């Protein structure tokens, strides 16, 4: 194996590692409300979500094409740049997952790649028009659009069912939530799995394996689909609690309305090739479901903290990506890429080890967001 082959293999492995972290980081986008309302048991929810993420990954490649050729000039991208960008995005993902903050994995990935590209070739290598049109504008608008749809949907379902007894109504909407949550998982696969496909395709183009503008090969699509579905099955319990309990006390009608709104917005954006943040959409939908229900408690202070994390994601991941590139480039060649790969592995192990420390339990993380401890799911539900 030549040095270039080794670097390419490390880049692909790291990209699939990011896809895995994307899966467990974003499980809450699809299943948080269904778990909280009791529509699905935790492990059943994440298993269903994993399968549908896998299916969704095969339904579209429009977002993958945006990532591969629509954001940076592939002629200025090297394997070292791609590796550095992935390193920055994974480190940000791990940090926000550890803190239970539903930040955007998508924007972490894009920020890392853009930051590393700028460090290597300057701002001229970034396609700013594409970045604004297909990333920043959708990021700004999607939570409001999803929130408005969820608010209207929530208002209507309560209005239409106002004469139905609470018990039958909740039971009926919990059944409906199974379908709406499944649609969010399917939509998540059509959008989020595509981003890693795009990055691996970009690496293959940089290596000369594929020509500029090439689409993702079947093995790339399959491996990315499997990686994100495995990550989804592991389940990001910290983020699930923050989304499901931190923002609004969700009831089944609200859950179905918010999930339906999320699925509609994500699937629409995928059709246009927009690299949307499913976290932004899910959060906007949950907030909208609180606005649409009379006398619902919406914890706006928590929403403000989440928005602050969103604003920092692109630049923070970009800075990490740039730093990773400077380290790798400073060492030079294959040794530089191997070095940041080893650092990434060590950092990942440290985050996972720290997450098991009793001083930072999921309950404590949730309490930090809500101001009160919310009981965790039964241990046998989480572990079974």
C-alpha cells in the first residue's frame, strides 16, 4: 500500500466515523418526542429509526452532489484538507454530544471542510454563493418554517379533537406518532447520510480516483447508509432528553404535529439539494408545537442556548478544521494525516470515557438545560 492509499483509507474511515457520530447525535431529531410521549419504547424507537435511515440513504444523492462540488473548489482540495475538515467536525460533534446540546452535525461537517479548505487555499477556494444559498439561508429559514407548520398543525389537531376525551385522543395520536416519527427517520436518511457520501466522493476526486463532478459510487452510498444507521441504533440519549423534555412538555398530538412538520421540511429540502440541518428543523418544530397549544410551557431560555450553539457551530468547526490542517501540513505528508487521525481516536476515547463519569450523567445534563432533573427512561428500556 502506498502512502497515498493509506491516506485515502484513513480519510474514508474517518468519514464513516463522522457518519456514525452523526447517527447517534441526531437520533433525537426523529425519535425524541415519540419516546417522551410513550408512543415508542426507547430501543424500539432507535431500531426503527436506524432501519429507516438506512433506507432513506438510498433514495437521493442531490445533497451529496452539493457537498462534493457545490461548496468548495475540488481542484484546491487535497486528502489532507478532507481529513482535517472531518477531524474538526467530529471533535465538535463529540463535544456537543457530551454536553447534550442538539447542535447541527451537518453544519459541523460543512464548517470543518470549509475551514480546512480556507487554511489550505484561501477564501477564493470556497464557493460562497453556493454556501450561502444551499447552507446558510436554509439554516436561517428552516426552523421558522418548520415551527410555523408545527404550530398551525398543533392548533388544528387540538381544535378538531376538542370534544374527544383525553384518553382516546392521546392513544390515537400515539399511534399516529409511529408513522410521523418513521417519516422523520426516512427524511433524515435522505439528507444527512448524503453529506458524508459527498465528502468521501470529494476525497476520491482529490485523489484522482474519480473525475471532477462524479457522483457517489454504490459502495460509498452503501457504507455511509450502514454507518449512519448503526450510529442511530446506538442512540444519543443525552440529546434525546434535551429535545424531548428540555424545550416543551410534549403531548402526543403535539408530537405528531411536530414530527410531520419536520418530515415535510426535510424531504422538501432534499429534493432541492439543500444541505439542511435536521437538528434545526426538529427544534423549530418542537417549539412550534408548544406555541400552537394553549397554555403550553415553552422554555425559551433553553431555545436561546441552543440557538447560540447553532451560531457557533460553523465557525467553531471551521476553526478546528483549520487547526487540524495546519498541524497535519506542518508535519507533512502521510505522517501528518496519521498524526491527526491518532489524535482524533484518542479524543474520541476520552469523550466516551468521560461520558460514563457519574459527575456528568444524562440526568445531570438534562438538569443543566431545564433547571430540574427529569427521570431517565427505565434502565431496562435503554439497555434492552
